[in-house]
């Protein structure tokens, strides 16, 4: 019963969303344009701060840690 109810609620919300976009298309378009601009500013700030922090860190290359080699010597017989 819960699965059927969730499917019905989902279909109702999809229908309301499609109706809302069609009824208020100019308002929806203005909102999407504003959201894209604000997201571009926030992402740009994040990339800028990341670049500044990389410059302050000195740009050191990360070192790759190697796995320890097995000890040399005669092999142990298996039991």
C-alpha cells in the first residue's frame, strides 16, 4: 500500500509541477536565470578560494608512499 501511495503522490506532484511551469513560465524562467547567476557566483568564489589556498601551500607535489618490500632471506616452509 505504501509503494502505491508513494507512486500516486509522485504522479500528482509531477502533474502540479508541469502545470506550474506552464502557468507561470515567465516567472519560472526568471527564477532559473537568477539561480544560474547566483550559482555561478558561488562556484566562482569557491574556485577562487581554492586557487588562493593552493598558491599559499606552495604547490608541493604529493609524494607517493611505496608498499614495504618483503624481508629477504630463505623462504619459510608452509605447514
